[in-house]
C-alpha cells in the first residue's frame, strides 16, 4: 500500500513568488493535514481538510491556503513568499473517523525562499 | 490551549542501553491521545507508540514503552536495548479527538529531542 506522497521534494523560490505543494494521501484516507517545520518554531499545524472541506486552521496568515479534491488529494499554496516561509512542509493523512487518531506523514517538501 | 513540552533538546545513549525521553503536556481535557513520533534524518515522521488517556495501562511496542502519568500530565518514552537505527529526532504529540467534533488531524507537538546512539 503506497504511503503519503508529497511533491515536489525540494524547491527554491524567490521572495514575492508563490508556490503550490501537492499531497496524495494513503488510499482510503479522507483527512489530510499540513504542518510547517522550522528549526526555530518546530512543527506547527497549518490546516486540515476532510471531504474537500477545511475543518481546522492554524495560526498562519491568509497567504497560506489549501484545498482538497474529491479524490482526497490536497494542495497547499503560499503566495507572496517571504524569507521566513523557508521550511519543511509536511503532509499527513488519516482515515478521518474517530479512531485512535494515527497520522501517517509524507517525506515533506523542502522550500527555500531566497 | 494545549501545550507539549520536551525539556531535553538532546540525549545520548550507548548501544544496547536504555534511555528515557521526557514529555509533559498541559490540557484541561480528560479524553485525548498522546503519541511519540520518530523523525530520522531521512525526514519521514514515523509513529513509535500511542496512548489513549482513558487507558491506565502503559502502552508498549517491542523495545518502546511509555510511562503515562495522567495526573502529573507526564508521558515519557523508554527505549530499551537501544540500536543505532533508533538515532533520530523524537517528538511527543497530543491530540484532542473532541476538538470541534471533526478535528482529526491536528497534533500539537513538542519541540523534539535529538537522540544519538553511540556504538
């Protein structure tokens, strides 16, 4: 069974540009959540999608957005990139029901903003 | 708001020895889940062990076990017979399954503990 797949794995952008990251969850998983990981702030929750609807959102500016498609694949977008957006962006999927709550993570997308 | 604290930024252990990683959390909820995740240098986060707050029995997964003290809000991870492959960043995480009724994917993480295993 394929795991959580994130693309691209690495990317370099310049300030002011925008970026889109993609996440394909494990087959059958309907919940996708996104996290930002930086050395200074650690792991911070961005948002969560279930059945194409955003269910929860972390404390990030409106430049960070996302969506989920009918096949549960998700994308997140960051507009008007800032240097501080350089981070590892992790996607995680789960069944989306009230189970033991295990999240399965992808390998992440490493974003560098110059 | 819930918070998770890992007070040990770095720990080291000799191969075959035992090490304990500490984690404390703060919550006003009575029903929640606690997790330990491992992130090796390859970066993929892997679940090590989980504990349901309503269960008094401490969770165990092979060489990994936890000491869950609900009243003290403490959740430590013990790794027995440490192996070189255990070297990684370890994160303690909390999830409240009742948050908003539909929040399945929001984990609150600690800052992490880097574990080094010496041969």
